[in-house]
C-alpha cells in the first residue's frame, strides 16, 4: 500500500512542478512578445525618420543642380 501511495504523490508533485514551469514559460513569452512589439515600433519610427532624411537629402541634391 505504501508504494502505490508514493507513486501517486510523486505523480502529483511532478504535475505541480510542470504546472509551475508552464506558468513561468507563459510569463516569459508574454514579456518577450511585449519587447518584440516595442522593438518593432522603434524600428518603424527609425525607418520613417530615415525616409524623411532621404527625402530632405534628395531635395537638397535637386536644388544643387
């Protein structure tokens, strides 16, 4: 009777550990998703700034002709 109870207890503990790890992974994935979204916004802003600078440079080059 001891061994089946021990096996059930260890199985429950194993599931509890897997549950805790799953919650940790979920939270880290959420944090990573937030960072990716923030970085994407920064890249888009930088691309817009680059486009504006290129337009200004093109206008300057046209006036020098």
